[in-house]
C-alpha cells in the first residue's frame, strides 16, 4: 500500500519479478489506510507492504489497526527517506525496504516472512512518533476506525475503556494511562478513570450530591456531565482562566 | 546593484552606497558618533543639547554631501581594488570637509577649530564606518553561511530525490517517453541545485525551474497536486537570488499537499509593483501539522540570502489564513541585461 500511484505500480513490477521464484499472489493495492483495512477484511493476506509516510494515517498506525484483524498479517515497511523511521526500524529489528525497492531485497524479505509473525504492539508503540489519528475497535467482524478528533471522553471501566463520541460509544482494550501519555495535548484527566478532550469542554458546574458539593464537566455535543475528582480540581481553575 | 557576491575567499568590498539600508546605517552610525562626541565634550549634561546642535551644523551638511557623492560615484568606486576604494572614500571625505570648511564658514563658530582637527575626526569616523561594513560583509559572506546552507539542503532534498527516482523507475516499463522527460527535468533541477548559486539569476529561469520541479512532483502525486500560476505580469528579466522560490514550493508540497488525502492547490503569483518584484505562494494548511522545524529552516535560509543580496530592501512574510499558508516575498526590481 502506498498513497502514490507510481510507487504502487513499481511495486507491482518488482513483485512480478519475484513471482518467478516465489509463489505469491497479489491480493490488491490500495492508496489509503482505510482502503487497506477494507481489503484485508475481505481478503485475508499473509503479508502487507506498507509505505510509512502517508496522509491521514501513516503506515505505522495502520500496522497497529491491522493487529485487530482475526488473522493479522506480517508487515514489511517501505520508506524513501526518513531518518527517524530507519533508526527505529534498526533498533526494533523490524523488516523494512528502502525505496526505490530492489527485486533482490524484496525477495529476501518475502522469503523471511514465511516464518515471521505480525509485529508486536509494543514494537509499534516504539515506532510511533506522532499520536495515532484514529483508535480502532473490532465490532461485528469489522474494524471500526474512530477518528481521535471525534472523541469527547475516554473512561476506564473494569477491563475495557469506553470511547465516547457525539455519535455513540465504543469499547476498546487499551490502557488509559498509555492513551493519556500518547495524547497529552488533546486530553485532560478529570478523574482517576476519565480523560476528557480539551476541545469538548464547555464549562464546569458545581452540583450537590449526597450532601457534598463537587464539580462536574459540561461537554459540548452531549448532555452527559462528568464528575471532577477532588484530586483533579486544579483542572477547573486552569480552564476558568 | 552588485550583480554577484563572489566572496568565497572574502577579500573585502565597499558597501553598495546606493542601497537604502546601507545609507540608513551610515546616517544612524554617524549621528550616534556625534552624540557620543557631544556627551564627551559637554561638561554638564544640561549643555548636551547645545553642544550637539553646534556639531550638527557641520556634521549634517557633511553627511548629506557625502551620501550624494558616494551614491554618484558608487559604480566607479566598485571597480577599484578594495584598498584603493577605501583610500578614494577617505579622499572624498577629506575634500568635502575642506570645501565645507572653506565655503561654509557662516555655519561654524565665530572662532572655528583648525581644519586639521576636522580632518582627523572625519578620517576616524570614515575609517570606523568602512571597518564596520567590511566586518558586516564578512559575517554575511556565503563562505561563512555555506556550511549551514548545506546542512539545511540535506534535510529535505533526499526525500524528494528518492521519491522521484522511485516514480521514474515506475514509468520506465510502461511509459518510457515520460520517464525520459522526467529524468531530463531531474537533471536540470539537480544541475541548478548543485551549481554555484551565489550570483543572481533571472526570474524567468527561476520560474522555469519551479515548473520542472512541480512537474516531477505531479508525476508522483497525480491529481492531488494542483498548481495555479499567475505570472502574466511577471517581470521576466528581474534578477533574483537563485533557488529563492523552489525551496518554498518544496515546502508547500511537503507540508501542504502530501499530508492530505484530498487534492490541494498550490498557487504562485508573481508580479511587479512600484519598482518591486513580489512573489506570493499559497498552499493548503492544516492546523495540526507536524515537522515544522524543516519549514522554519528553509525560510530562515531564504530570508538570509535575500538580506545578503538586497539588505533592508527585501522582505519575506508568512501568514497563516483559515486553511492556507502564505509566503510573500518582496524584493527590489533589478533589471538584468541578459536573461
């Protein structure tokens, strides 16, 4: 997958060269992360070739979401010139190809794939330099992408995490602490179990409950009010400034 | 206007006295010197004003006369070797001082100091100014900034180079004709990128370079990159620093087009107005952009080169609109004889 058409057509050419020696079948090529997910839901594959730098969703983020598939594929990254990515690949022993791609190198990488497994989430987290643009969740056999800009709040509940958007709710399996770290600029912690999008905060209100008064967050787009814990009351002051 | 700033092994050069920035600097520095002298002379700070006025009676006319003389003789002085040029400027100043001393008696005190005293003062002031301009020239000389420039060029270009090679490779089997054209464009582009880019080049050449660059980018990005040219009123013969627009377009593509899925427009508007050449580049802009360091470096580089060539007469402004990013360059319209 690559967002640039010539790069995809070149990959086809090189793969055709490899096909003479390796038995391989090309499931298709796509220009965006979303399209890649759709294709892989329909046609499970053993390996995907991913360009790193792409609009909307970079290759590393896509690799994250691919892990949610029933049969996650092995991943080979491709990049033209990206000092940071290359360093990260070396450090984490991730297979990658340099563009322009040579048939010989591709053949080697594909031969190794037969024994390779999908990347581990920890490795991908290491590689991720910018926060992911989406959260993903498997619902009814499909991978649902939730753009992070749509998220109003994240709330930890027992094993799962509720992702609340204006349109609805999703349950994902991720750690609240890790998300807080990843999206430090976007979200603010109002409670031990809750992160709220700064942009969605409309204001604060004092309410009384069981004879005790405490602050709640008013959100734009949804009626629900979220309690602010005593420990996080400084947030109210920061926002009222 | 100096056509070239060949100062690889910097050997000193007189400043361009026709440049507004240079003239302003002379006026400010001379007046600061006069003020300093007045502070030293005045026994009481309350007397400062009257001492300053007294000295101004000779300083200001001399300053104005000198500026006119230097502007008039600028081309002649430029042609002399540096040390002869310095001597000539000193001579001009001393002659002007003598003339003013002889014919301007009414301006001076009833009891003027001897002429030799004025000579020494004028020679000191002129020497200081020339030394300042020499040091400034050295500090701004390309030899000094070259290392930085190179480090900067290595930042963005590899990305473009490898992606373009990849795009050309993809064409070789299916469309050899287009691949040929693309390689020719690349050769032209890299010839300029690797050339000695210290002399000014024509605007027409720069615009042509930009076209070749954008064609290569279009090869890879297809419809995602849309280009609007508004160059009907472009002064094609104007002299501009080479590679003043192309790096900005590279930024526009890298930050404005590549991070988007949907097509975006890069617009280039070049025109002349009131003796100035204006270039306005616009590209789509999204708020949550990453790599901004690279962009700032390229801008700083271009700003520095503009300053080196045109001093205070050139400006570079950037503006972030609703969802566009705009760079506006204004520089003096210097006509080139060849183009």
